[in-house]
C-alpha cells in the first residue's frame, strides 16, 4: 500500500464516524467520541454475536445522528438484567444495545462502523469467560467481571455518563 492512501489514527478520527447495517437500510453518524469502548467477553455477548467478544462504544443516544432508517428494539435474554438489541428491520443487523432500559445511552456495535479500526477497546470485561486462545493487549485494563467505573474511567467520561443519565 502506498503511503498516500494510508491514514493515521488522528486523520481517521477527525471525521465523524459513520456506520450502518448490512443492507444499507439504516445509516447513522456518531456526533461525539464514545464515552468509553468496552470489549466484552461474557457468554451473553458471545451468544448474541456468534463471536468470541463484542466491541461496544458507549455513547449518548443524543450523539447518534440517524441518517436513514429506524432500527427496531428487540428484547433479548441476558443473565444480568434487561437488554434490547436495536436491529435493522430488513437485514436484522445488530447496530447497538440498550442495557438496563436506559434510553439516554447506547452501546454501539463498533463492527457496524464503516471503519471499525477508528475505535480501540479502552477496557476488556468478563475476561474469566474469554476464549483461551485470545491474547489481550498489554496496557489495556482487563477485568474478570465488571468493574467500578469511578475507579477506572477518566473524570470527563464519568461526567458525560452522569449528565446523560440525568437527562
């Protein structure tokens, strides 16, 4: 690949990330950086995605601009409480989740972004059920279960979450 076509992470992040479903019926744009990006290795996420983990970008619902389409909330079983997965009505691609019936925040599936490489996980969670062949990167916090965000998240992220949940 020639250098002219390569973009740095900063260049990729300078544009607002866009994403959508497989069929193109749903398109969206993220208007802000995610509050945090989780890489979840729990068995629920493994089951719901058919993969070893899911990458979720936690973001205010108000920071998701719908370009077209109207995802449908589908309630799914989860060991830890209520969970709705928002899917394209046509192709059924999972776009984001609402954990705990908190309409002010969404957990956007990073894999639905046009360029998923723009977001890396800030934290790995539920690693006690991670597939054994996966090696986690050094320097990224990892927890066997969940964690206390007040001890791990930057103040700015905590403030954004608190503000979103109060609204």
